[in-house]
C-alpha cells in the first residue's frame, strides 16, 4: 500500500471506531428521546435524504477541483455535526445535527475516487474493500465500547467520546497528498456513459440490492431490545461482530471478481435476514450479525463495478451518481421498515428475504463482466485502462 492509502486507512479506522460508538444505537437513542417506530423510521429516512443530495455535487467537485479538499471538508463537517449531537439539549437540535452528519456521506464518491487513483497495482475492488475493511476494523471496537458506555453513562456520552476520537481522525486525513485533477480528452466531454442503457440498468440493480439489504437492518436494534430482550451491551456486541464480518468478508471477497463478491455479499445479508426472523438466542444472533457484514462488502463491490462502465476522467461523478442511487434506497427502506414494524416486527424480515432473493437474480443477470465490457468512450491516453 502507498503512503497515502496507509494514512487514509488509519483515518478511516479511527472514524470507524468513533462512528461505531453511536451509529447503531441511534434508533434506541431516538426512542429514549420520545420517538415512536414510525417517527424513528421517518427521521432515518430524512437522514438518508441528507445523504442523497450531496453525492453528485461532491463527485463533480472532486473531478473539477481535486479530491483532497472535498475529503477534508467532509471530515471537518462530520466532526462539527457530531459535537452538535453530543451537546444537543432537545430532539430537534439532535435531529439537526444528525441531518448535518448525513450530508457528510458525500465523502464516499471522492474517497473512492481518491483511493482508486492511489491504488498502485491493486485492483479497484481490492482497494475499495481494503479501505472499507480498515473503517470496519475500527467499527469492531466501537459498538462494543458504545454498549459499555451507554449502559454505564447513558447513550448521550457515546457522542462525546466519538467527538474526541473524530478529532484524531481529522488530523490524520490532513496529511494525505493532493492528486492532480484528471482532464478528459475532447471525445470524453459528452457524458455518454450516463445515458448508457448498460449503466442505467446496473444503477437500477444496485438500488434494488441496497434497498433489500437496508430494509431488515433499520429497526433491528429495537427488535432485539424490545422483542428479544437484549440489553445495550449485547446489542453493541452484535454490531461489533457485524464489523468483524465486514473485515473478514471484505478481505476474502475483495480478492474475487467484483461481480461475484457483490452477489455473495447480498446472499450473506439474506441469511442474516432469515436468521433474525427464525432464530432465537444470543449465539444465533452472533452468527447472524457476522453475516450482516456482507452488506458493506456488497455495497463496496457494487460501487467498484461502476469503474468498468465509465471513463477515468468521469470517475468521481459516476461514483457520486451511483452512491445517490444507494442513498435513495436508504431513504425509502426505513419508511417501509417503520410501517411494517408497527404491523408486526417480523414483517420486515419476511419481505426483505423475498426482495433479496429477487435482487440476487437481477444482479446475476445485469452485473458487468469486466472482461466483456467494451469501452463506452475512447480512453484518454493518460487514463487508467484497468476496468476491474
């Protein structure tokens, strides 16, 4: 790994540690603040909307102005929004901080572009999954630590701890080197890839996959606490195990062709869904949450496949458009999950299992075979010819 990839990995590890302390407990904290399941689902859908609106502009700016400035802005905004949540004295202020934190998800498209450009001899899929693994290695510790802190001091303290950890992560990211802005050749000026049926069909498949995998996750902390009687420490332990699953599956599936890993990751989430629906007992849930790690692996490899469909000079914008499709699924899935939970909590898992089955069939049909995808637009001589 290059120096810059190592620094990104360190910064991502510390961010994963801090974010893991509060992210998975937010449905429970919102419940403590007085929100019912439908309101929790609505707030988390609004969080998804905040994520959605920023991806395309961020990808565009990363292509035009450079990736490092956009990355630094995301880290700084994430630090600010976490302290707003930590110091919030009311639900409205907390939700405002949460929405601001949601906008920082624009980091994904410039981050994927940055590490793809800095990857050296690594494949795109391997690079993106390695960086995701570094984040989730920190997230192994975060949920367990967050559960301990939440039980002993209250969930609000989780945000304060995370705020201090994020300071370290932000300092580290300042030391990565800037990358030159890639200029497209004249024949690449028209965004032909954006209207390509091949790309649009894949975008729809990616949306379906993310929607199906998010649906069973949204209110699982509430399901486990309210319906299965688990305490915060046990819930935190399960999400730590989920992060271990992300690391293991990223490192193992990341060495496979991105198309194959994308499908296997979805299948793992399908098994998680069936396990929570039909299983009982902490040991069973531990296995289930290990398989949940397939979600982030599948999403990373789903993004990685986009590189096979676009020219290098449009990489940031293409990642941004694809992240927007995924974030749109994150908006809609919690709304449906909240409604289903009020009817019967297990309905979330029943419907999700069916949707994942459909998604697996669609993904197997439309995911690109990099070796079979002809270039959409003649590459710039200095562009990276690697598609996988």
